[in-house]
C-alpha cells in the first residue's frame, strides 16, 4: 500500500478477507457472517464489497474454517437459492458509498484488528 491512495481495496489469499490501504499501510478485514448461516460473506473484487458466496468465483481457502470454497458455495446455493439467482444484495463496507454500514470489527489472518 505504500504510495497508494487511501481506500483502495484488494482481495487476499482468502475468499472472505480483503485489504484496504490507509495512510500507506495495509489494513486487513474479514467479511461479516451472513445472516442465518454458518459462513462469512466473500469479497467481491468486481464490486469492491462483501457478497454472497454463490455470486463469486473463488477457489481460495476460507479464513476461519476447514470447509472448502465449493462446500460453502453449495451450502449457500441451497440456503439462498432465490437470492443467488437475483441481482446482488451485498453488504457494502463503511465508506464505500453504500447506505448500509458494517459496524463490527474483526480479527484478521495477519492478526491485525480492523479499525
């Protein structure tokens, strides 16, 4: 993130984690857990926000679980079949122009607490 403007978002080595540049330093964030599910939402690099796993192509590991990406995508498709077929109703990260704000903070793979 050195030399990058604040607010740039990047995917990580995990489907459910993303990075943000702030004051030249990388901050790590974990997408929030989906409502009524046992899994997190995943980072959607095209939209720069967390989204339903069934709407994202990702075969990377999932931080915080031993389930594979395919296991979670299959579970998401079964639990949210209608949602997975419709236009995304994802959850924007605070400060990204969305009306809904993420207010929880998470411990991340690097051990940094997101602020």
